[in-house]
């Protein structure tokens, strides 16, 4: 059974989408449409060489969304998913690919999400850190013991978890992780504490935009970050999409559930192949746990 997965923020690179634009009339039309919807020429930033400009949240998120959704459209008959999932921002790409949202709707929501998250970052500075080599339960326990806001944010694969929160709390947690035997506890070059309570202002703003957007039933189950389960209920999809901003990305659990539900082949749609690497690690851990 074929599953298609869509990457989130961090997958961007200078020049992304340029080849699509130059080789596909469909892609060219979509990119030009995006410039009009966003009110600025995002293609100039995407196709250019300024990596710093591309890192700005209000640019990065629409850029990754565009690359992924346009690529899935250009794939044509090769894109026939039986299930879809997206990592954080990638969930919006998955929803467009599954027919829940139209291209314009999806891009407008992603733009609003990016602006809301940037405003929340400006209001309450925060950061994130990657923790390697510890069990999820260890990371969870240490976060609970640290004063201040710091929580598990991304369950990427067994032994790889990202935490998020206030700068001091995250830094203190990193020291505690090293003492507990973590292979690495590394602060990430991000602009805020994504998927933490510090994103509450963004959550409120995005909720209004989502509530005013019509969601259709998907043409295949969508495995969402918050629930780690497949759903075809538009109302449930809306609710989970709002909750996602302050809740953890349960990617490990989502992939495990997709495999349990019959997924045998995963294809990543968008810039990079990070998610396919994570899927392989998750699959191997399941085989090891089952004694295969």
C-alpha cells in the first residue's frame, strides 16, 4: 500500500522549485498564481541563492508548501496515495494532495500560519534542541523536572526527539540530557519555540482562519501529527490542525500506525528526503522490537 509523506520547515534549500518551474507548464502556472496570492514574488527568493532570506518563517513555510503541492500535482498519474501524512507544516501539503483543501485555500492558510507563528516568536522568544540517544520516556521525564516551559516537540524517530520552549529552560534541559547520557543535545538554529505553549497566540489566530475555511472529506486517510491516526473526518482534521501548533509532532507514532494499517511503500514529496530516512529508522526499530 502506497503512502505519501510531506516535509516541514527545515527542508528548504536555495533554488528549490526552479527546475519544476522551468520544465512544467502546470508548475509555472501554480508558482505565478502563488506570487499573486502572497502579494510578493516568492519565486525570486525560492529560485535565488539567498539562504538567509529563505529561512524567514513567512517565506520558508509557503516555499516548502509550494514545492510539495506543486510536485504532487506534476506527478500526475504517479500520485495515487492510499494514505498521506505531513510533518508539521507538511500536513497542509498532505491535505491539499488528499483533496481536503484547494491550492489557494492551502496556500492562504499556510501564509497565515507563518505570519502568526512569526508574531508569536517576536512576542515570546524561544528555541528548540535536538536530543539524540535517549529513550522518549527519559526525555519526557527530564523536561517535566526542568523549571519553565520546555516540552517534547517532535518525536522524529526512536532515539531522536526535539524539545521546544523558553531559551533558559531548553538550555538547562540540554545540560540535564548530557548528564543523563544523551549522545547529543544540540540547540537548533530556529526562530522560536514551535509546537510548545509559547505558540498559543499563533494558535488562536490560525483557528479563526481555519474555522472560516471549507474543508472537504479527503480521498484517502490523513494521518495527523496530533493524533497519529488516520482520519477522513473534515471536522476532526480541522481540530487537529489547530491543536498542532502547541502540541507535539508525533511522527514516530504516525509512521508506526501507517505501517500497522498496511503501508508498504513511502514516497516523500517535496524538497529533500529527510522523512524517508526517518521512516526507515522507524521501520527498522519496529522489526527489532518484533524480533524480525
